[in-house]
């Protein structure tokens, strides 16, 4: 068996915890091949500290460094999420790590965090509360809805800002759960998780990892990120706009944004503003859209006019990748069904992009959580060759959208 090359580095959370070994090729892909620029930090990247020097002997077939600048706009109730390369992003609304909701019911003596997931990429749905009536003696027999005892979850901070009910939680590293050792950002009343960061690994096993696969199929140029989060997609991205100054403060205090700003003074830029008004000279080569408000994809994304505007922001050959939500996203307004909102968003996109929209479903059911990509189907084999092995599995999951 081929021994994987590892690179050790001082990558940590704001407490300065040490990250474990990181696959060399993945590290190079995320930190060199994709220019790192953070623009618009909602809560901002969780990666901070000293980035280890890249070994000259590590190689990768990916070579599009310096071809993409990344911009990120944080939406109106959103928290910045990403770390890209350069430009500006404006604000809209927050996007929950789909299927990640966090609610508490005091009558339950042992609330827990159930998990919705699927075999290959994993998509989560956190619900702290619905304690289970039974316990499993064998951890391997746990169902997807098993969760973490509340004792393994610590609230770091919680408060209300003008736009959000902000909570930062930390899951114990000893917890028997995929979120063990993570830090979570919750914003809206239903408790949807808008960002997740781990102390011991780069990838999150959520849709943020899919976002990282976009650059290889884009023409050279800036990439805009609309809707930041707390830095979950942010190791590859960033310039962003955030409407809520409190979210930026949380990012700096609890997700390592302050350190990143010092480390990458010429590449990390934070703005306050409206994401849908972002623009750049000659257009974006790509746009990542992750805009949620009150636990739902923002209404503007069901309006074809919004997509007409975003299409005009693209340069020739440019694409848009969108978190379109799904049934697993719990909205504050019970009348906004996640599946219906997802379908309406996809329909609006398809109408504007001439039916050239692809869909990737995450979760146990097709309607659980989905991402959309504009443009014709790329050459999948060529696309995979441009990615680290850990990200290749997502590529074959894209299928044409049919209304």
C-alpha cells in the first residue's frame, strides 16, 4: 500500500490547538493552487495560525494557481464562510449547513444531536433535543438519527444582534459523533447550523467541500462568494461582505478571523454590505451562492430576475454553484417548506440559464439537501484529475436538472 505523504502544521483554532497531519496533496490544493483570499467574513475561516511551508517534493496535477481571485459576500443574516482569493462580496442571508438544525426542549432530560447523513458525502442535520427512548449498547448499530448527549456540547457564546440570534457551540472531542471536536455557528431561531469547523481536519464532509471543487472548471478570474458562514468553506476562499457587524466580531473572536487578517493582510478583506449588489470589472469567473435567512433560502433566489442579474455578473464560460437547501432545512416560517423552496429556486435558475443546470443531492433522500451548478455538464474525468482524491467522489454525483 502506498504510504501517503503528510504535512504537519501549526493550524489551529483561536485557542491555538494543533491540527493533526494533513494530506500533502490536499493541503497544497487548498492553500497554494487556490489563491487564499478572504473577503467578507461572516464569521470567517476557522483556519488560523501558521501555515506550514509546502514541501517542494509534494506534487499535484492541479495547476491553476493565480488564475482565480475569490470574493465572498455574506448575506443579510449570514456569517462569513470561506477563504478564497480576491475581490469583494456583499451580503444577503445566512446559509445553514443544510440539515443542521439545533433546537432545545427543556422537558427532555438528555437532549441529543441527531445526525442525518449519507454514505459518501455526509450531510448533517443537528437537532439537540429529541432525546431517544433507547440506548444502543453497540455504537456501530446506531442509526443516522442518533445524536450527542447535551453534556458533550458547550455553549461558548450566545446573544442577539440586529439581524441574528447568534450562538457558538463546541462539541467535545470525546463525543461519539461525526461532529466530535468541532465548533458550530448557529444563527436563526430554529437553530440551523451555518458553519462548522474542526480542529483536526480540513474537510468538513458537508457541502462546503463541494464548493472547493468549483475552480478547476472555471475560466481565469475572480470567484465571488455570496454568503459566508463561519469559515467552513473558507480554507480555499475569501473576500466577503457581511451585513451584521456582530457576526464579524464572532468570527474574529471564535473562528480565527483576527489571526487570518494579520497573516494574510493582502488577501483577506472584510466588508459590510449587500451581497446581491456585488460586482467586479470584466465579471466573475465563478460565483458561490450560500444565502439563507431565517432558516430558509432567501426569497430573492426564487425570483428569475435575481439570476438574470447574477448571470450578467459572469464572464464568458463562468458558472454559479448554489446551495439550494432542501427538506432538511428548518425555516422559522412553517409556510416555507424546504423542498418546495429548493424546487422553486432550481426552476428559476433553469429558466434563466436555458435549462443548463446540474444538481447534486446530499442526504439520505434526494430532497434532503442539494447544490446546483449552472452550465453544461463538464468533462467529469478531466474535472476529477484536477482535484485531490478526497474531493473526487463528489464529481460523479452531478446530474442534469429536470423540472
